[in-house]
């Protein structure tokens, strides 16, 4: 986990990969604040419980879980043995496509 920054002192630590931090910086300050608030609220406790905004994804190379925040998607994995939520990527949903760093990503 050398490429992550830890954030917060919660039940689950929230860790952003270097790539996800770059994705976050590409968004507006308003979007960044919305994401940080949602991540704290939705993933600090029981990030592995599906909800209306949180779901386990089909097998893919990006992440196991998806958090939906309006048209924003936060992709994450959970390291249960360490109580860490590892944010892998952040994208924007446009129609049937997800754009990460302005590029369409197949999930």
C-alpha cells in the first residue's frame, strides 16, 4: 500500500490510491467535497453491505465495489483484515459509459 494516502480515523480507514487522487483532482472543488462527504458517510462503516448507492460489481480489473454519487462513481476494494477501504478510481457516468480521466472505461 505504498501508493496510498490514508484519510481519517474511522472504523474503516479510507485510503486513496495515487491514481484515484489524480482522478479526484480532475473534478471541480464542489464535486470533490461531495465525494469526500459521501465516502466518509457511506464507506466508513460497513462498506461491504450493498445499499441503494453501493453495490458489488461483476468481475473486472478496476475494483470489486462501486459507490454511486449522482453521476459520479467511486470504485473501491476492501481489505477486511486491515479494516481499509482502498479507493481505486473515480469516474463520471455519462449515459451507458464511465469516463475516468476523460477516457471511456469498460467494466
